[in-house]
C-alpha cells in the first residue's frame, strides 16, 4: 500500500512536469515568433534610416548619391510617394509665416496701445493745465 502511494505520487508529479513542459514549449514558441517579428521591424527601421540618411546626404551635397540610385531607375508609379514630406514641409513653412505675421501684429498692437496711452496722457495733462488756468483766473479777480 505504501509503495502504491509512492508510485501514485511519482506518477502525479510526472504528469505535472509533462503539463508544465508543454506550457513552457508553447510559451517559448510564442516568444520566438515575437522575436522574429521584432527583428523584421528592426530591419525595416534600419532600411528607413538608411534611406533618410541618403536623402539628407543628397540634399546637403545637392546631387544624387550613388547609393540612392534605387529610386531613379523606377518608373513614376513604382517610386514611393514623397508627397507627405512635401506637404509637411509646406505646412511647416505656412505655420512659420503665420507665426511671424502674428508676432508683427502683436508688435503693431503694442505700439498702437502705447501711442494711444501717450495721447491720452497728453490730453489729460492739457485738461489739467486748462483747469489750472481757469482756476488761477478766478482766484485773481
């Protein structure tokens, strides 16, 4: 009876180990799959970085880099669309222009307000001077 219990415990432990092994295998498989996906994303990111670097290089040099001839051989429909970049650059330019206009408008408004305040101050002084003159005339009689 004691041997049967020991045998049953061992059998149960073996079953648990088998179940745990299967779960770990599944987890390892999923992890390996995710690693492969991440490696693909990293590779795509590197390709994009290289293309951006070639574009920057081409812009600074002012000519097409020999490394960047891939797009020049493609037809118009095969070339990747750089329209988003052009649109973004145009939008940035428009926003910068708008910022300058607003700054100038604020400066104009500020100058206008100071001018009005100066005119008001002069008008107040003139009124005070006129009151004093009237008051002085009235006192001397």
